[in-house]
């Protein structure tokens, strides 16, 4: 009887420890614990009424890793409000770069819709992230880059990406972040390149949304993100 009692007691303690560990992961030692290491540098929201199936809210922005560890799975959530400050919707996104090393920046975008005419404002916050010891592959060089506005009014960027490292890459995103004259993010886009061998060169050509902000773009930045 005593033996069964102690066996049950030990099993109960083990279950309790597991529950405590799970709770800790959810409330402080898990992904949420590095949120304070992320700074939202700037963001811009648009109420786009040009869609064929309704009106959309588009939010573009940029964050920076201000901590001392590599961060991944950085999630942002937008909460939308009407004129009476009532919540009319939420949506979330992950930044375009899978891993950010200390000091690095990355763009993000959120599209929510269709929405009604009652949209008035939004609140944006970083809701979760994770720490990693993985180091992103950054051995690329941009060549022959240029920008232009096409016949539909879209601001476009084109060029070539060269893999100057020793690894063959299956997929790499060219991420383009657009800024106004104050250095604030007003749009972002990306172009996926598949199969870029060591020493290889691949072209890219992409445009930003919405097209009516083309005249507000003063500069842009280029970066890469390698995914499996």
C-alpha cells in the first residue's frame, strides 16, 4: 500500500512539474520574453478603396532588433478601431526576415479586409518572438540595381543578386523597403529567387503597393532572407 502511495505521489509531482514548465513557457520564458528587444521604428497605414471586392487596410512598417541575441518568428498584431474607439477587427503578420541579428532591421506588412467605412485608426504591437542561435546566410551582393515607375504608376526596383558565398541556396527572398523623405517606412515588398548556386547570379524585378504612393518614395533599402 505504501509503495503504491509513493509511486502515485512521485507521478503526481512529475505531472505538476511538467505543468509548471508549460506555464512558464507561456508566461515569460518562451517567445514573449524577447518582445522588449524589438523596437518598431516606423509604420504607415492606408485605407485602400481601390479593391474590386471591398476596402482594405494596409499597414507597412519596420522593426529593429535592439537586443544582444538573434531573434526569429517576430510577430506583430494590429487592432482596428472605428470612430467610437470600438474594435472592428484584428490581424497579424511576421516580419519578412526569418532571423534578425542584433542591430538588424526588417520590414513587415499587414493587409486586413474587406472592411467597412467605419474604420478610423489602429494600434500596432509586437506580440511574440523567439531567440535562436542560428546565423542567417548573408553572402550576397546586389548588382545593377535601378528603380523606375511603370505605365500603371507602380514604383519598381530591379537588379541582379549574386551569391558570393560557398553554399548553394534553394530559396532566397529579395526584400525591398521603401522610405519617404523623413526616412519613415511607407511600403515594402519582396521577390523570391529559387535555386541560386554559389557564384551564381539571378535577376529580380518587383513593384510596391499601393501605386499612388510612388511619388512619396524618396529611397529604398535592399536585403536578403534565405528560407528552406
